[in-house]
C-alpha cells in the first residue's frame, strides 16, 4: 500500500495538470468503490473546478470550487494514469474523470480496494485520522504524550492511523531502525531520549522518501527510488549497512517486520519495585 511519501509524490506530480481544471465527465465502473454512491459522487463533482490537490494521511484530496471535497484512497493497488479521450484504456480501470482540456484521468485498481469518497465536511470525514508527522505541530513532546498514554507494542501503535497518519510497514521499520528501537518495545516504557530519536527518525525517513519519490517494489507504484536506500525493509539476511549483522525477519502483530538484531536489541524488562509498606507487618 502506498504510504505517505508515495501519496505525497503523486499529489505533487499530478497537481500541475489537475489544479484549475473543470470536471466535465465522471464514471465509476465499480459500484462499491464510491461513497456515498457512484451517482451521488458523479452529481456532486460534475461541473466543478479543482482548485487544489492536497493530502490528508494516505488520502489524496481534491478541493472543489464549491466547497466540496473528493477523497481518493489508493489502498493496495490503486494508481492514477492519464489518457486522451480517444486512446485505449489500460487494464483494471475503475473510474474516469474527463476534464475541460480534453484529458482524461484514470483510476486503475486491480484488487478493487481503492475508495472514492465525496464530502462537504473534510474535517468530519477525516476526524478519525491522527497527527500528520511532517507538520510543525508534530513535536517530540506530542509524540511522547501519545506513546506514554498507551501501553502497546511500538510497531502496531505507529501503524495505527488514528495516532499518526501515513506510516506503513516500510517507513515504520525504517524509522525504528534509525532510532535503534525494537518493534516490540512498550510505548509507555520509552525514555525521553529514545522518543526524541524516534521523532527525528520518523520525520527524516519520510522526508528522504519524498525526495526520492517513494519506494517502488512492483507495478502498483512505479518510478520511486527510495528502495535503493532502505536500511532494513525487504533486506532479510543481507548485512546491516551499519554493523554488518544479517537483517532478521519476524512477525509483529501479524505484520512482516525487518530489524537488525544488533542495532535494535529487545528492550529490557523493567523491574518493579515493591513498596516498603508491603513488608510492614500490620
């Protein structure tokens, strides 16, 4: 599934051709894809001008001139392609937008997991989404509050889109490696220094991913270059770029996970002190 760097790259690449264009035609070829329904989405966006293309978490957001919003979630295999009105369509086209300059935007999705959501209230539609990790308000102090207010394994917590948005399997593994943290460490047991390292690692790895236009592994998201710079993800048995230890694969909360056993040792269990009062005879 595309993560924050891949979605941000798509937004930046498509922004010049989409902003300012008026939607003159729309068709959804998969009825379960559009919400509230394909006819309602069509009626709500036809004739509207796209004033801005943005991102919220892993959603691509079309801002329309009348105050409406169309959210596109690519999920596992969704991708955009361009086509002329007279050109042959590629495989797995699930939706098409005809624009006023004669161009046609296609949404291709082999696995049919992608979603198109129209809303008049963007805040309400994205209310369950967590913090944007590249915004200025996402500070180490905020991350500390989020981690210490829960007692969970670190990796599944970072994957939780209601806590922090945009992080997926790739960039969580990379962030934890750079911070020197084990994915099964408990969130409420991290020290301030560890959280500061994690905060810095998350932001740095996401920015690096954006600079290199995301990570490409298969046909679903071509064109990225970040896969050449990954330190642990997808590198099982290869030597760690930092210490030479073979990268290990394990499962954490049912997710494939990659670590360096030397650079990311398991967290030591804290010894709980018994209060002196427990030893005072009543």
